[in-house]
């Protein structure tokens, strides 16, 4: 495989290069420190498998560089890697067709799993987007219930609407089904032929989608959701 990293910080390029080599041992990793150099490299290497680009580097000041990169290498996936962790930037990049938005603060194992997900044809949505969706759902619930009362659902106590299964990708739904069955991350990884770190990324997304902080609560919420859908 062949990857192109466009970032003006040598240490960042080195760290990303090492991560990519762990994702795909033996891969060729190209580097560029300006947008123009990256676009030239992309033209010289039409066999790229992935293009990683920083939003702010010489020649690039935001999302316009992403548009140029996508145009230059389409249909090769282009991924934004940025120190900017605002949901506006992440959402803007995804809306412009980025295959993922990777904050530079991501732990190395999560970064590796996210890249593996993208190379498998998926899209990595960072935590700030899921958290924003949960906040909006909570605000919507509060706006529709101005008295401050919280409804009781089927005797399970107070609840605030969360995206639930509708916020999950097809692969995350597969993982959720196996979580509900009681399988561990390792067992899920073996059954779905995934890296265990990739499963962890999916489980984290599931917890956020249900607004919970552990697997037991996620299982309970998923089962309750299924029961409610069946009753409906």
C-alpha cells in the first residue's frame, strides 16, 4: 500500500508514518510539508491508497486544501489530521467528503484503529461529533419538556432521548449485537475478523450513541430500545 502524509511538522509526520506502518507493514509512506508539494506528490503517485492532510500548513488554510486534495486523488480517501478539535471543523471536513477527521490528540491505538477502519472502507467520526449529537438530543428533550419533568419509560426511571442505534454504522450494529450477546472485545474481534483496537473504537461509539459509560448500561439500553421498537 502507499500513503501520503501532508503536514509541516516533522515529528507529526514521523508519528503518523510509524502508525501507518503498523496498520500496513511494508507500506510505502510519502511525506510533504506544504500543500503544493503534497499535490505534486499525489500527481506523481496515482497509485495512492490514502492521503492524510493537515488543515493548517503552508499553502493550506482550512478546508479549501481538503477540497483540492480530494479533487487531486479521487476516489482515494482523504483524511484530515488536525490539532483543531472543534466540532465545527470536524463536521465541516466530513461534509466536504473527508473519510475521517483524526484529532492529533488521539491515543496511538485509537489512531491506528481509525486508520484501519478507513482503509476498510469506513468513515471515522471523532468523539466531538457524537458528543455534540448527544448534547443536541438532550437540549431538544429539555425544550420539549420545559416544566423540567422527566418522563418514566416502562419503569426504567428518568430518561433523556439519545440517538441510539440510529447513530450507528452497519458495522457498529454488528458489534452491538455481539456486545448484547455478552462477547468480549477479543471475541468480537475474532468473530468479525477485526483488530481488537478497532472493536474498542466501535464500542466507544456505541456507548456515546446510548449516552452511557459502560457496556452493562449499553446492553440494557439496547435491549430496552429493541423492546420499545417491537411494541411499536
